[in-house]
C-alpha cells in the first residue's frame, strides 16, 4: 500500500494529516524492521560461529544447559546433626561424618551440612551420594595431616601414593556439590610449613611438605559443583582427574596471597578431562586459577594413566589475584579446543600462560581467549618451564607445540604485551590476534618467533601493530 497516494474524495485536512504521518511511521517501521533483520542475520551468524570450538567442531548443546541442581531432587536428605554429628568447630569428626555418607549410599541421597562448623579429615563420597552445604554451614578441614591417610592418588601429573583431599569422590558418576555454604581447608598450618621448608631448601619440591587438597573428583562423569565457596586449601583447591561432563557453576574459590601466601592453591585443576564448563565463577588464589594438566615426563604420552584435556569452555568468570588466569601445564601432554570468553581479570600475573616443558612431549592447540577486560602483568606468556626438569635417560629432547592460538576482543592494561621467548625445542605457529586495545610498558612484539602470525586491528599504546 502506498501511503503517499491519498484516496480520491478524502480531502479533510485532519484526515490528510493523519494519513501523511502514518506514511512517515510506516517507512520508519520498515527501516527498523530491515535493521532488525540485518542485525538478526549478524547475530545468527555470530551465534553460528560461537557454537563451534576453535577447531570447527560443533559445541554440544550440553554446554548451553546452566540449570542448577535442586537439593530436593537429590533424594533423602541426611542432615549431619540428625545422625549424631555435633555442631562443634573444635573437634575432628571424620568417622561420624563418614558414617552419614555411608548411610546415604545405601539407598541414595544427599549429605547436608547444616548451619554451623563441622571439622573433618578425608571424606569419601560413594555412588548415589551428594553433598549440600547450607547457607551458614561450613565443612572445615583438619590441619593435622594424620587425618588424611596416604592412599593411591594423583598429583602433579603422576599417579602415586599421596594424601587424599578433604572431599573425595572416586568413581561417583552424577556426583554433585551444591549450596551456598563453604568448604574451608583451614590451610594456614600447611602454608607455614611449606615456606619454612622452602627457607631450609629453596629447591624443595611441592610434594616434600605434606598437604591435602580441598576437593578431588576421580574418574567420575556427569559431575556438577555449584554455588559453594571453596577456600583456604592446603594444596590444590579442586582437582578433577579423568572426568567427563563436568560443570562448575557460580563457585567462589579463594586463598590468600598476603600476608601469608597460600602456596600451590590452584583454583581448578583439570587433569585428562573432556567436556568441562566453568561458568560464572570467581577465582583468586596464590597460584594458577585454571590449570590444564594431564601428565609429565619424557614418556608421558605413552603412559595410560595420563591423557589430554579437550572441549573446555570458561565463560562469564572473574579473576582476582592469580599467577595465571588460564594456564596450560606445567604437567600437560595434549590440550585441544579451549575457549575462555567474557572474562574480567583484576590482578592476574598472566591472562594466558603456555608452559613449554622441555622434558615432556606437548601439544597445545585450538585455544581461543576472547572478550577480556581488566589488568594483568602479561597478556600472553609463553616460555620454557624448567622447574624439576628430568629427561630420565631419554637421549633426545621432546618437542613442545603451541598452535592455533587466538586472542580476540581484548581491552587490557598490562606491563608486558607479548611475553614470549622460546628455545629450539618449542614450536609456535598459527597465532591470530584481533581487536586488541592494550596499554603496556613493554609493547614490542617479536612476530618472527611464531610461524603464521596474523594481527588485525591490534592497538598497543594507541598505535596499531602491523
């Protein structure tokens, strides 16, 4: 219909006024509709691109399901205080709490930590059991290492006998931890012992001081950890080994870096895991926030206990102080398809850290870091990691590869923009930087160190890097 043609015989001025204004709004709405369709096409196109991992494979719909676990759907609730566990923060009640877990395992159900503080040593959840920590509830770890009996375990890329965590789930498919309460490692005594040992021997290893982790999930699928606060771990805060389909949603993971540093308190260690979603979390620890692991040593790629990490999405998270927001290594053999996006970094030493270990065959590939804002010491850090280097008799030095690495849509204040230095055993290729707006004290880029390095709209200190 053409609103510019007034029907014959209709000459009333009021009607003409309305008719002409209708014409104006009709064309305006047409323009808005056209713009909407154009934007919709762009959004759909962007969504289509966003629905693929960096290697081009389609991201499963599983990653778009953020539904929270509801405690009432987990079966019978086994409240600790209903089964003789005392609300007393001064006594260790490992046996009493484990007894409640064992009862829940018979028919299935959720172990509930009610309001109060309950101290324990190592606890072992079993198939059909879950953990719920109430709003004002706290499960607190004992600071006596004797409450964590040595058993077959996994630490630093190797299977060995070691101390279990405070909360352990070995082969518990469908295991969940929920609630707004806290799981507190009570780690001060362990931290002080570590620094005392480091003072006595600056070359001591992390394993020389006996320390427990806070959470260990081993060979378990379809795991969800949500809403809880993990804090003050004696060693790694949470460790997932050989797990598939893990969701970590809106979890706060913290340990101090001052006045006493909490050593080796990585927030999330993924060790030979596939399909992991980390979403809406806050992490501030005195080591790496998210570390991707899987094995170490010159023959690590032939050891069946080791494995690669694949299909990892980290989104809508915030990082406080940490050594690396996303770190590949130092015990890793293969990492593929990692997306870290929509991230605020407040005080990270490094945003992306690729640890190139010269005694381990490594391949890090298809890693995308995008939509990042904040401040850090280094945006990207790629250097050999030589701590505890050991070729174990291997004659040749294995090569380490980092390829198809993308940094995109980043606005960052940092000291060093491109903190990269390699050896003849490190191979970097196919790096792509796009839409970066960075301020840096050290702004230079050695493009020759990467084979196939593209930069598009990369601005450092107000000048475009070509």
